[in-house]
C-alpha cells in the first residue's frame, strides 16, 4: 500500500463509476493523498481495511462520518452564464431572442464596472460551492477585467472551473452597447485571456482552465468563428458555445450557413473532443453521429429548455448512441442554480418526452416511446458524466481521481430526509430527489474543504 496518504474518510460512500449503476458502499474507507486525489476506495471486510483504519486513527487523520451522512461526488455544471447571476429567478417571460435583447445584454454590459463584477462573482462562486458545484463551466462577458476577476475568485475560493471570454462581434445581432469593438479585438482579447489564465501564478495546479467562447453562431461573424477555431487548436483550450437551443437560433443558422449548428461548428473548426455544446435540443440523427465522431460533449440543461426551447432534448436517444453528456443549470435561463434540481428535471423532462403533455391527443400517440431515464442515469450525468465531457479525472471515487466531494446530512433540522428501512438504492433515490442546499454540510475540492 502507498504511504503517501493525506487522510482517510470512513462512512457511507455513493458514486456512479458507470452510467448504469450507482454504487453504495456502507462503512467504506476512502484514502486520499496529500495532493487531493483518491488513492483507494476500500470496502468493509476487504484486505487492508482494518489495518488502514487503525493506521489513520493513529495518525489522527481519520474522518468518521455519522450514519446519517453520505459522501457523494461533487457536481459538475457544464453551462453557467456567470454575469447572469443577479437575474436568476426572473425575466423568464419572453422568447430567447427577446430575453437576450431586453434583459440579458443590458445586464451583461454592466460588467465593465469591475467593482460590480467583483461583488457578483464573489457571491456566485461562494453560493455554487455551497450548492455542491465543485466544477463549473462559465461564460463570462466581453470584458477582459471582469473575466480576470471571475478567474481570480474561482482560484481564491477553490472551485474547479473553466472560464471563457464571450465573443460577440456581429453587428447585425449584437447591440452597439454590448459587443466587441471589432473582430480582431475579439480574437486578441481571447488570446490575452488565455495567456492570463495559463500564466496566473495562483493557478499552479491548473484549477482554472480556459474555453474559447463564441456565444453562438448568431452573435459572431464567420471570420471570428474561423479564427476562434484556430486559436483553440493552437492553445489546446476548451471550446464552448450554444448549439440548436431554440427554434429561432436553430433556424437562423440554417438560413445563414445552409446547414445545422453542428455541421457549421465542424466547418468552423469548433467541434472536437474539447467542445461543450449547450442545449442541442434540435439536433438530428446525423448531428448526433457527427458529435459522437468528433468526441464533443453536450451540456443538457433541462430546466432552462422548458423556458426557452419549447422542446425536450432527446436525452435517452443521445445516451444510447454513446454521446458524452453532462448537466447544466444555464444560470439564468432556468430559475435554479442547483445541479440537484437539474438532475431531477432531467428525469422529469425525459418522462414528459416519453408520455407527452397534450391531453387532446390519444395516450398511445402523445409522446415519444422509450425516452425516459432513471435516477442512476441522472446521478451519473450530474457527476461522472459531466467530468467525462471535460475529460477531467473527477466525478467518481475511482483511483487517481480528484477527491471533489460533498457531505450530505439527512438529519438537518430544517431539511430532514426520512430514511426508514430503505434499501441502498432507495436511499440513493431519496437523496437525489429530496436533498437541498441545506443538506450539503461540507464541500471538498481536491481533498480540501472549500
């Protein structure tokens, strides 16, 4: 056994190393090294179990979890608009194209004020850590200083993050008060931000990384899109953008490019293993094949899709085809910042797709058969699935993964979860369906409490 352990955690551990199974281990022993990675997950009764428990007790490095508490992986949120945090829970009454112009672009324009950016981003990151989001994928704004502040806040508070400077250079779709001064300015600004993150002296473990971020095809010129594809390739960064989110956006791209979002992004050099496609509600079977072939991932945002897509992403079909998929809150496209809520809504949305919702249509014709997903699918997407999209070793407690984790307490006075003679899988379902922010009593990133 390796002697470089930093600490051990003894208690009930739940994770999903694969999509089809949530593993529940009672009185398991998690060994975590000094660098914050999992050395081993030892089941009760296994070889070395008693020896390791005794060893860490002697070292005073054993954390014993009460029976009412459960250790689960931290959540991965693949799609967050950081500047929209003050808008969460409101401005959801109009279509996407109106929402952007009426509410969202005016709000995002305010981040030229660095004091405002510091106030909002400090609250955002702290709040998301308390809500269980240990890995966050952020869209910033067009403002260089504000994006640097978001990076610095993530590093200071310890959140694992991917941050992107939003590119919006198309004068036909972006308001004069909120767009890049020129295409070259947008590209230079992205390159400068990449350099800021990669050379940041506080980013010694690569905790924060960069995503080249064309907001979506409507907001960008062809020149910008081609240049961003080249920039991402040259600098080995992530790419994030919206893909076939709504009827308006999907049809705009077809009219402008003569092809789907997916095909257009491939043409621009923006579709590869490091690409995160938000929404993808209107992708075709061919689009799915292209996405799979090039290894891109999808950020499924079930709650915001109800508000702005008027469609349900075919989650089960995409999973069955082998696409990489995780979950996103799409702050503030949906009125919740919790991946727990996204997990529940993924189940609900898939059920709505399968059952249909129009009572004037006969039951047998109302929905799309074989569309539902179960709790284990949703839990996997919230944890290991999202990590797999990002190709980051986290999301489960397998050897070598970062120990990014949450401690769930079912006996919090303000949010009790009743567990009475429940099976292991029943307990998992109850935690997924009933846990709230109040039940999350501790959050770790790379083994450190944040």
